[in-house]
């Protein structure tokens, strides 16, 4: 009858331990996997940090500070927090804050654009109203 080699059995028996299964190799495998997982960690979010800095810089250069200062300040604060998290080697938090800083700077730019558009629409309505009044004042003949 064919017998499997000892290295292929799941519960290898160690003669020194009697009838108890030898789980040392399984424990070693689990510990090795845990060590490799712990050492891998989260990579440094260099791309996210660069994108956040560029987005905040871009929003600061446009008229956004004039029309959406609160939203822009929120983006700046999150960028500062991301830098602090990066310095503390909390890469997961740094990545999340950098991504939020990008989104907050985009929100600031869109809010500023919305405010500018509303102001332009009000000015256009005022000009149209002034023209209508001028037309109504002058006789046609």
C-alpha cells in the first residue's frame, strides 16, 4: 500500500509529543505571515501629497480666496494635517487627508466660480433692466 511522505500530511505527528499533533510549523507559518503583513504597511502617499499641494496652490492663485475663503481654508488645514500625519508616519491618515484636501480645494474653486457666475448674472439683469427703462423713456418717432 502507498503511504504519503510525512512532509505532505496536514497533521504531522511528532514522536516526542506523543499523540498530540505538531503544530509548530503551522504556528511558524502564521507568525511569518503576520510579520510580513505588519512590515508591509501602507506606502508613503507621495502622489497624493503632491496632488494636494498642487490643488491648494492652484486654488490659492485663482480668485478663490476672494469668493470662497472658508472652503479654501478648510483645504489648507487638511493639507497641514496631512503633512503632520506624514511626519508622524501615519501614512493611511496622511493619504486620506491629502485626498480630502484635493477635494476641498476643488469645492472651493467651484464655489468661487458659482459666486462669480451669480454676480455676473445679477449685473447682466441690472444692465437689461437699465436698457429696458431707456427704451421705455424715449419715444420711437
